[in-house]
């Protein structure tokens, strides 16, 4: 199955998941991440605001630490430091995703340890299926972000044995689902 067909089928499955089940699975994902010592010790992790029925990370984002959150500008992700009591509210951006205010402080890449990456699906080799815009592939192939620990966030049904991938696709280091954290060997 090609990427486009697989993306469509996986998004349809995610849309059909009842809200209560999605919330329970999201809570499990957040708990695995909260218990992960690497994330606990990270000075500034990058995350994202969930949309389109993605695993909801708000329990992490409002847990009392600073996060780097993206704002779309053209074809680029601009990362801003955000804290739940920030004077800068999150507002819907270009794609309807909550984003930091453009005037909020920018993330200094050298302070970033871990990047939580949204995925439609991810395979056991770290290849992810995104929405097709290439935002994260462009970012992760940039030298600035190449040595950061990357973890794809998906529901267990979307952790697959293999996904089609292209030469420009950048594999992630691990995956987190409601079943746990999984890293490439």
C-alpha cells in the first residue's frame, strides 16, 4: 500500500476511535512519558499540541515544566518556549493547530534533549508516516536537530512492522504508544 492510501486508512481508523477510548489511551501515553527518566531529566523537550484526534499530550504540557512548541511559518516549524502560565496564550495557527504566540521566546536548539514527534503511524524501524507536509522531515534532516533523541507518538494500532519510506525520510529513535516506550535495537 502506498503512503497516501495508508495515511487515509489510518486516519479513518483514528477518527472512528470513541472519545473515551482515545482519552484513556492518551492518558496511558502521557503516563509512560512522565515516568521516562530521560524526559524527566530533559532540560527542554519539544512537543506539539494535538489535533485531528492525535494522542492528546495536554496532560504533559500542563504538568508544570517548560516545553518547546512549534509554530508553522511557511514550510518551516519555528519553536517557541512555552509554560502553562505563560503570558503568551496558545492560539489556532495556519492549520487550526494550537501554536505559541509569535512574540513568545524562541527555543535555543542547543538546550533541546528530546523531541516528541506527531505521527499518523510509525514502524519498528523508526520510519514515520506524517500528514505529508514534510515539516518534521525537513526539520530532522537539518544539522541543528540531527543529534536529538526523537520519539514518535502514536496509538498502538498505528505502530506497524513496516511503512513505505523515501530517501528523505528521517527515522526516529523510538515510539511511544499506550502500551509503552519502544526503541530501535
